[in-house]
C-alpha cells in the first residue's frame, strides 16, 4: 500500500530532504518533537518492522548508521540524541513505511 513517504521519495510532495543515497532518504519531520527531528526511511517500502526479514538486515543497519551520521552533521551527536522506530498502533506508528526518528537538540524526556 502506498503511503505519503512514497510520494516524498518520488518528489510528488515536497519535503526538506537532508540526505539521500541509493538505499535511504532522510528529511525533516513536518511536526518536530525536538529542535532536530529527522526521519530516515528506506526507498523500498516495508510497512512495519514486523515485515522486515533477514534480507533487510543490511538495510536496517544502514538506516541506523545514517541516523548517527546525520546526528553528527546536525551537531547533536556529542550532547546526545534519540533514535526510535514505532511499530503498529500500540507503538504509535502512523505512517506504514518503516522509518527511524532521529531527535536531538534538547534533553529529551524519558
Ligand atoms: P510514526 O508515528 O509513524 O512513527 O511517525 C510518522 C512521522 O511522520 C510523524 O512524526 C509525522 O510528523 C511525520 N510526517 C507525517 N506526514 C509527513 C509529511 O508529509 N512530511 C513530513 N516531512 N513528515 C511527515
């Protein structure tokens, strides 16, 4: 099923893109929960973490390393940041195309 993130990947709708390579796209969250709030998404649509399989292992690792790289670029790595993936309704997932939230720039509550 197509999501708003597919439309961001295909540039049908705009986003403030901060990074792109063959595997992933990263852009600013439209409703930031922290001064720095990026979403790191795979270009291939995987609905939830439950739908990931061993073939996606390298891709998931690449998403994590991209989050760390972007935290450094944004200047929040030293003070610290949070990387989060929500899964399904109880996890707070709203967009069914997996994504990492990378949030920093202030002390985040637990
Ligand atoms: P989830 O709750 O699924 O983990 O997070 C989805 C995130 O996507 C939310 O933080 C929300 O603000 C963000 N989001 C939803 N629609 C858009 C959009 O059209 N553009 C951008 N940049 N972010 C979006």
